[in-house]
């Protein structure tokens, strides 16, 4: 439970009453009660208001807000406000300003505009956290701490360059080692002094952000910048934890955001929180995957949905309204996959600047007589009715998909074989196959304990870090089923090729070696022709993107290529290894094949779908104290009939007893307790 004084799914969001007068806040509080709001995130971007100069701190305005909210029964998720430094800081201490990817020194403006290696930023951000912690440590309305906001963005200034060199010294110890792991003999890049190393941007090694001459330095700079921002977070975390060891601390992450290694960040977060902003065209399975990834960051612990929009966003190219029922549906999708909060950005719409057209509980009309408010109030009523039944319940999965930020960085920095290869897209393809089958999966890091699972799927495991191959071998030896794909086992943690034949350290467990990798044009395809009787997998399937030309070294050939000069060569193999099996998929198959393959593997392991539901109905399940809660989410625009079995079940949202079949309206939701 995130906070013992609020034993229910939190309902609320970001609130900025400092932008309004007292009368407006009074009206807001009246409407919050109507909507069932019980948590407000405040003080997110108020650094300049609380600290007008270097030596002055003014928190009286914040005292008034926190006190007033608490008197009305609303707890606060109190932010530290450090996501945007004040103008006086930028003028007096220019080291706080970032240098961008093009090598240009920023001026004051925007947000997330502070250099993570600026001594000034770290000093004053730490001081702000200290003062807030001291001031509010005993306030009964304090429910959680929210550090900064949506960390991200890299800096390329002299402070970062110096800190990068220090980071490299600590990581590698000597220039001799660094030159070896970066392969600096290529293009005459050997370094003889640490000060010769410069940051990789368009002025040195990179162009178009993910294109680079030297993968080693570019990969390490991403690791370094992720670590630098994490150090900023940890500075504030330690100050707050010193004052309030009992209050949980978070910062809002952003799903599959590319710039930060969230598995590393999660070690220093008491609870994971994230901001969910899909477009109307985002596959619902991709959003489900992002929720599962956020849950997986801390080995299945419940997470916080910190932000979503009640209606529309403001920053996409086409900012569609959420259709009736969609806000409720997507909110329950988060809960179904492990969220213990449902929170919005924002509770009242701003009237100026870039977020004035971002949706809110209270629209510019300023009253409760809107479609959006009515839908939000109805959801608030339902969450009150649910109470604490779902809190701390867990999603149980026997299948895991490996997601690794180092792999993502390395794959997308690679100078070939195809610009169309996107790590997250390939991971999603395998996730979507399980999603369509209504088989739950955990999204886990490469360091996760594999013994908890029966099936491990690791698409495009291009980089094999120390100990990973041995862990896979042990997993398969003990009876597990391991699935990996083309472009796997190619390099080590430094992006140096493991010579002797792909897939490098995974070659033994997979029982194959890959000789060449063919890149297909977007309009090209090949075929996967099944050989023998493989149950659900039969006939021929299309495949695209890349085609590994592989040889069996003991692995059984499951399918062969159907065309081109490598027609008849293996494309799908399985290697019996100890008590388990290791599968290699040498190309990117059509979805139908992945559903057939994963259904067969799960069936062999006794892993059954949660329910045989109609297309477009998402099924997920949470468990607590021996009780199971099954979520049925109808993403269709039409009513559907769902067969739920003969066991009598309690439908929690109505409530009523149901069995046999039930009707789900368009965008409808049901939670069935077993």
C-alpha cells in the first residue's frame, strides 16, 4: 500500500492552484469532492515561486495549499519543483544551462533545462529537497514525495565532458583498457590522455542522434547521462529520506522512453510511477506492454499511474478527444496490469502557455457540466466502491519477455544491417502475440531471476552482458523454454563483436551458428516453410526485415526459408538442451506465426490463456490473499458476448453475480472476483 492513511486506489492528479486565485481554488475543491478526488500532486514547477533569489525561500503559499487540501480530505503527492530552474539561477550561474546536441549553449527557457552535472543545479536542488523535507515531514496530508518531473534530455557541456572522463576512469581504470574496449585503433582514434576524449555529438562522432562513427563512446555516453540524471535524483532522494523515512518517494517515468535505463533507476525508487500518453492510433497491446514494463521494473510490485489525460493531449500532431468510455477503459487497463493509482494531468486546465489545450478534469468552462467531468466523477465513484480490495494485489505470470536498455541503445546505434530495425518494435511483436492469446507476461530486465518462469523470450538480444549466457544455459538445462531471434548474441557489453560465429556466447545453448545476415527492403519478404508436424505451426508464413543464414549444430530444423538463394536453409530451429529447449527465430515473422509458436510453447508448459475472449477484449488478472480479480476490457466499438465459465463470479463494479456469459458494452469494463 502506497500510504496507509488512504486505503484505496488513489484518484487525483497534477494541480496548480498557484496559477489561480483563492476563489477559483474554493470552486475547484467543491468539484473535487463531486469527482471523488483524494490526492493532488502539487508544487511540480514552482521553484521560482518558492525561491525568488539565491538566499530567500517562501513556502507560505504552499503551506496554504497543502493545509487547505488536507482540510477537505485531499492528500498531497508533494513534488520538489526542481524540473525547471529559476531565471535568476540561469543569469547568475550559467553553468546550470545545458549545451544541446548541436553544441549550442542554451538560454533560460523551457523545462528539463538544467545540466545534470552542473554543481549549481545539484547544490540548489538538494537544498530545495532538504527544506521541503524539513518543513513538511510531520504534515498529516503528506502521502508521497515526487522528485523533479519526467527526467530526460542529455547535455554536452564542458561540465559533462569532464564528468564523463571521470566516469570512464572509474569504469575502465586505464586508457589502455578504454582503447581496447572502444576499438580505437579504428580510424586512428587512440587516446593518450583522458582530456583528449570529447563528448559524442554532431561536432564529433554523431549525426542524426542515433547515427555514430564509434558505437563504444556513444553507448557509454548514454549510460553516463542516464547515470548523471540518476545522481541528481538520488541527491534529492537522500535529503527527503533523511527527513521522512516512512514516506515513499518516486519520480514519474515515461514507459519505453529511450534515454534512461529505467531498470537501474528503479533500484532507487520506493515505488515506480509513470505517465501514460498513447495516441488514438497506439496499439492497445503496446500500452499494455508499457504498463507491464513499469510493473516489471521492481519485480512485479504495484506501480503508480501518475499522469494520463482525462480527454485530449496538446503535444501530438493530431490531438484527438478520448471517445466516451475510453478514459475509464484505459484507466482500468492500468489497474488491471498493476497500478494502485489513477491520476491525471491535469485537474484544472491552464489558461496560458503550451498546455492550455491539454485536457483536464475541470475544463475552461469552469464547471462540472461537461462530458469529461461526468465520466471522471463516475470513475471516482467506482474507485470509492472498490475500496482496498485490489490494493497490493499482484499479476502472476509464468512467461517473461526480456527488455534491456543497453540492448536498445546498442541496436539503434548500430551501423547496419537495417535502418528499419527498431528494438522496441520487435519486443512488442512478441508481447502482442501473448496479449492476443490472453496469456500474461512479465517484462523483465536481463538481470532478472529467470527461475521464476517457464518461458523466457528475448527478442533481438544483440548484446550479451557478462553472466547472461550462463544464466540462459542454466534456465534451459533445468527445463525452461528460451526463445530468441535474429541479430542476437552479436556483441559483448562494450559493443565489440564476439568472433567465432554468431550468436556468440549463445551458440552453445541454441545449437546453431549464423554465417550472414540479409537485410530486406521494406517491400520485400521471404517465407518460413514448416518442416514436419509442429501442431499449431503448419504451412507457410511470411517473414521480413532481416534473414539470418544459419547452420544447425545439433538444433532441429523447424522451418526453412522459401525463396532467394538461401531457400531451404533453416529459419526456425529448436535445440534440446538438458531438460529444456532453446528456440531461434532467424527472421521477423508475421503475427500469426508468433501466436502459433507461443501458444504451443505455453500449452506444453501447462500455461493456459486466462479466458477465450472475443477479439478486442483484453483480459488480465491480479491476485491477493488467495483471491483472483479478472479484468475484462472491451476495446471494441461494439457490444460483445464473453463466455466466462459456469463458476459463479462476483462482478465488482455493479455489483452482481454472473456466470456462463456476460455482455460487455462498447468500451465496457468488468472486474470479476474469484
